[in-house]
C-alpha cells in the first residue's frame, strides 16, 4: 500500500510523538491529541526535526574544520562562533519587517534552500583546496543571517497554522524534536566526521535543509495575505513599531528582559564551560560528552512536561516556576567548584535539570508571546525579541572569555550562574505570575 504525500509527512514524525501522546492522554481520558494527526503540522514538524539534526552536526563539524583541517587559532575559532550569532544582533529587527511584509511559508523555503547552498560551499572549496578560515567565517555569517529570517518567519507562521489554542502543544512537540536532535546530533556528527571528514560532514546539514524545504513545500494551509505595499508606513517606522510593541507591553517587556538576562549570562557561562571541565575538573572527552548528552535528555523531558505543568498551575506560574528552577538548579555548578571530588555528578545534574527547566519555560513563554500578538505584528515582535535576547549571545561569549582570564574560570562560572538565577525576578515585576491562560488578543493589548 502506498502512502499519499500528506500521510508520508504524518508518518515521518509519528514515532517521535509517542512519549508526548502518552502525556497528552493523561488527564484527558486518553483522548488522542489533535496536532500530530494534522498533515500540515506534521510536515512542519518533520522539516524542523530533520534540519535540527543537521544543524547539530554543523555546530560540531564547522569548528572541527577550522581546528583540524585549517589549524586555526583560538581567536579564529572564537570569531567563527561569534559569526553564527552576530546576525541576530545585526538583522533581527530588519528580519521582523520582512517577515510581516511577505508570505512566510515561501520565505522559509527560500531561507532553507539558500542555507543549503551556502553550506555546500564548504566541501566544494575543501575538495578544490580553496577552503580557509575567512571562507568559513563568511559561510557562518551567511547561514546565520538566513537562520534569523527563517526563525522569525517560523515563529510568526506557527500560530496561523495550528491556531492559538494549540500553541503550547505545538511548541512542546517542536521543542521535543530539537531536544532529540541535541541527543542524536553530536554522536552522528562524530561518526560522519570520522567517516568522511569534517568538511564533507557539513553536506549532511546542507541536505537536511533541502529536505526541510521540501517538507514545508507540502503544507497546504492558506496563509493570509501580507499588508499591501501602499498601506505600509515605511521600513524604519515598522522597526519602531516592533520595538514599541515590546516596550509598551508589560508581558512582552518582562519576557524580553528575562530572556536577555538568561542569554547574556548563559553565553558567558558557555564560553568557558568546556575549558573549565577540561582544565579545572580534569574530565576526559567521554565524560564531557556524557555531561552534554544529559542536557539533551533533560531538554526532551522538559518539552514533554511543559504542557502538563501549564494545565496544572497556569501558564504564568509555569513560566515563573520554570525560570526559578533553571537558576536554582544551576547553583550545582558553583557547588562543584567548591567540592571538586564530586564535581562530575554535580555538573551532570545541573546540565540535566537546567535544560529541563529552561525548555519548560521556553515552550510556555514562546506560546504566550505568540498568543498575545496580532498576526500583522508577529514578525516584528519576534524579530525584536531575537534582536534583544539572541543578539546578546556574542556579547556574552566575549565577556565570558574576558572574565575567564581576569577572575578565573571558576569565578566566571559562579558569576554567570548568579546572573541566570536572577533572571526570574523580571517576572515578579510583571502581570505574568497572575496569568492562568493565554489572554485574548484584545485584553492582552489593553493590559
């Protein structure tokens, strides 16, 4: 028996949903969830799952190309890492305007295909002896810039595809895929790098973006037309509208501040975390891999628990509790600094629990943001949020590297974890703890 196109999309992701279906059925009389049976959502889910695995491979393979194949310096590797995140700071606001001006599904397909073409340059240049560190940095900048466009478009496209009442379920499933990719990707990357070499392992990511574009191309749900050109107020005005929408909303303002604090402190932490595990704790590569894999397992569990937590205590308290848990469990890392003989179980526990907590937070926080913003503004608001929060990632990485040399690795980790812990305080100054559910658009705008 042959499957139709729509059935193939649904079958491609159904196996990933088994744990989520078990949780969805709990407390509902075992009723089957709605989203995983929808072919359009299944196609988007399959696209995101495949491209996430590919991106995990590139995240490891690209630095390995620089270090192993090109003998790059630590400064060059740092520039390569910064080039991945810098576009969110440079183009986040502009991407929001483009997403609101254009149809989002074709924009996502174009971004996927362009990312595939950019990544294909790496093995092609390597095969012809033309690959160098500057070329890698340019590729990272191009792919990062296209990722800004895709991410903003995808966040704006989802509410119209699934309906605002299903946002938490949809984001939970998509985060589960990202978490599974975090577990599968590094091991697969190691195998591909060992078998084909780092430059050619990048081809897998290029192929994953092509498959993602094909899956998104199968979506048949109609998309509302963008605002006609004659009715647009102008590019700079539209950027200001996005900034004003976030600044004027106490809910969005708190979400942006907490995310910015977490990203700044978190990337200070990540900049020197592996160095700390190698130099201060003396962990072997397999032990470090075990620590990072624990984070992926925690993230997967967090994606599965996000909606049950929201049903039990309400969306606002769920966001607050998850962010507090993220900061509190991170304090296991400073404890590992003080008690190095039990450092490994402490950092494994911190990795697992922090990832579980932050994914529970993100599923609910992103769903709240998508649910209270009108469709015509979703691109600009999402672009503004990416600009504010993810734009601080290269800044955090730079600060982490500087502080690691000034106050030491252990001191930088303690300072970073303190910053992540304090992020929940932004919510105490907002209406978020009082929210039981996502407010209707009108009441959210009034508040």
